[in-house]
């Protein structure tokens, strides 16, 4: 496992945006009312904010709306932004990079370094580590970390395991170089590509280009049907892997950075599903009051879940006081990360926005 420690930066603000359109899981026609209630009880997901996937709302649009509001509230001039990182697997195009598109659309100077990181649920912690390390030396002064997905487009309407789980969101975190800051970020990472088949969109890339068979709706058993252009998840494998390895990454990180669990204010778990999160909470030995949830309202928003959780559940506290938080994620790949995020108040967090 690899670890990094980032100092000399300050998290100055966070903002999020979700589609206005809401899908209520109780209205799903493919299951009985009793089946739906059991699903909600197990996953915790009651509803999700989902874009209509006609190109009118992309992940970048959600991130841009959040960023424009946050920059106004912070009083930052766009001419000051010299680093922009966009983390998503639902980009505007296969090329060019969406981060560069956002630089132009937002009117950020061409002197800005902008690029993409293609990751799913671990994206915020990876992006935070990359941006933090780039800024820690003072080479970059003000950066925007944009993390989100509109992954509901990958869910087959006849795949209850995905259709009722995936939501869409875009977030932005404003970070500033500050050698006097007491903020601190410590992260331990793990990558294991042997699990790539357990969460995968089989066709559409260079390895398996789109062909006539890509559009065939296949019977996958259990009442699930999907094409090879829909996301496939083997939930049992993800659950088994996550509950086994996230505690290992956590213990490595806790030991390396001398973290005392009693001193932690909150454990922020990737909002994959309530059953997995509760299993992890108990394994990591955290009381319920230290583990917030918003999965009931937003579902699994992939890399956006950790910042969205902070925005919706910790808005006032991020501004009012210092916080010592842990965050844990498992994502497609597999890509895992466990982080300690220490902040010292004054973080500007506008109310969640809608598009």
C-alpha cells in the first residue's frame, strides 16, 4: 500500500450540484411493493437525482454550476485559478479532456493546468492527493478539484441492482496553497486490477469496441437484463472485497499516521449501499453518531459521495469548527483509499444546488 501526507494547503470551500429530476425507487415498475421495500431497507436508497441522458446535462455542467457559485461566495477571481482537475468516468468526450473544456467554458486563464483523472468511487481521495501534492510546494496557488459522475446513464432499466442504486452529482473543492495552514490530509491507497471484471462497462472502449452485439439485451438471470453498454456489477464480490480490504487499508493508514479513533469526529464512508456501510462501520468500530449518511436521498453518486456527504451533512460544522475526519472508499478497478482530513473551520459551503 502507498501513503501520502499533504500539508501547506487549505481547503477553502466546497459546493455541490445535482439534477433537479428525482427518481423515486418506490415507483419502479419492475418490482412489487414488497420487493422494493426490502431493497430500500437493505441499500438505504429511497430516491436518486438523475439527469436525462440526452446531452443536456453532463457531469461537467453540474460541476461548473457548483464552481461558479463557490467562486462567487469565496470572492476568488477566475484569473487566480492555476490548477483544475476533473475526476470522473462520465466525461464530455473521449477526447479532449473535460478539465480543459471546463477551463475554456468558465473563462479560466490558459495559463491554468487542467486535466482529467478517470476514476470512479475512489476519485475524490485520489484527486485530493494529486492536487494536494501539486500545490504543497507553492508551484500552484489556487486550485479547483471537480469530482462527479452522471453514471445513471450506465444502468439498464431492467437491472434492479444498478437502476435503483445509481444517482448523479457534481462537486467542487477549492484548495489554496498556504504554508501557515493547519489543515492536513493523510491518505493510504491500494489498487487491485484483478477485480476489474466485478464492476465493468464491457463494451465501448478500445479493448471491446462498440459492435452490433453491444446493443443486444441479454438475460443475466434473477430478472436482470442488460446490454454490453450497461454497467455490470457483481455485488457479492464487491461486498466481500470491500469488507475485507478497507479495514486493512484503514489499519495501515491509522498505524502510519498515528491516528487515535477516539479523536476522530466523523467517519465518512463511500455511500455504496447501507448494508455495506454498516458492515464497515462495525468492523472499524465507530458508533452510529459518527457515521453520517445521505444515501437515502442521492443513492450511490460514485466519486462524488464523500464531498456530497460533507456538503449536505457537515455544512455548518465545516465553517464553524475544526474537524478531524476519516474517509474510506472502494471503487471500480478495484481502487481503494482511506484518508484522514483535518480542517480548521472557515470552509465556505453553499447550499446544495440543482440543475
